[in-house]
C-alpha cells in the first residue's frame, strides 16, 4: 500500500473535473490539488512561459512527495509533454488519453477538438489524432472565451453570455457535422451541458479529464501505487476564499483551499 498523495494541477477550476473523475474511480486515494489561479488562463501564455510554469507546478507537487501527477491542463499537455515525460515522478497529461478515446469513435464523420488558443496553436492535439485516424477529417477550434467565463462564474446552460460564446465558438464544428467532440481543456467539462444543448445529443462529448483519470487509475494499479485514506487538500495561488467559494459551488460541497504565494515566471 502506498499512502502518498496523487498530485493534480491546473490553471484554475478546470482541474477539479479531473479530481472528481479520479475520486469516483479511486475514492480511497489521497489527492493534492493545485489551482494556479494567479496566472489563469494558461491558454494566453507563450510556450516559453508555459514550460517554466509547468516545471514550477511539478516542483510544487513534488514538495508533497506525490507518487503520481496528473497535469489536468490541456495547454500544459500540448506544450510541455517533454517536461512531463522527463520528470522523476510518473506524470500524465490529458492530451493522449483524450485523443485515444476520441479516435475510437466509429464512423466516417469528422471528429472535433476544442482547446485553448495555446493548445490549438501548438497543434499537438491535431497531430496526435491524425496519426491515429488518418482517414478522418479533424475540426480543431480554439475557444479563448470559455476559461475567463467559467472562472468568472458563467457556468449554467441558461447563462446568456455563455450561450453566446458557445454558439460563436462551436459554429464551425456544428456546420461540419462532427460525430464527437473532445473537451481538450479541463475547464470545458464544467460547461458540458451548455455545449451539449448547442450541438445536440447526437454528438458525443468526450471529457479529457475523465479519460486521464481512467488512465491514471490503470497506471497506479499496474505499478502497485494504490492506497490512502481519501483525503483531498486544495491549494491556490489566487485568493483562497474566492477559489473556495467557486469550487464549493461547482462540486456541491464545502471546499476550503489554502493560499500559496503566486509563483513568478523567471
């Protein structure tokens, strides 16, 4: 039995979807979650900044002697995969697990991917999918409006600003007649109902958070790293009360996050 915690980090609230997915699969595990809210959104950062921030986030996870780390951030996964692979602690991102599940969708209709501007610009999601499905058309879209809206509390399907952003951002995917859509940023799982309302029930939504949680569960079991007491600790580089209130609202239970000083990009 290995009682060390699993580390999960993201730029803000989005990674909570990965926490919840992993908690359902492995309720006994200890988890340390870090929301780098002082530097959200990651999707607006340059690649050089993202590489530095990824190293800093991983070092923060290492300070808890984490046994496994999930980079619950599509932007990190698509821009800093090499850093995740080289880190001494076993790490996974959300890109490959999500793309693997998307590639298994049957049929010949196009497959869709939505992610942050930095993720789409990097092209890693598209390359990975085209490598697995060379005969399928791919529609990949940057949705830079989503994360600021979600972090600002616009998460309900009936929210007018959110509805307008979803329609504006996903119109090309709907016009292309996609069979499935990968939510390549973990934030996007929070607004899945609004996305489903717009695209319709015939379009399958695939959560990168849930895919990565399943992959983490498999690897932890294979490597004999399971064990714990079910404790979850939350940390944020932003205002703790603000994050705690937003996280509590999203998860439907009381969350108390601890503040850590914002990390500087050097």
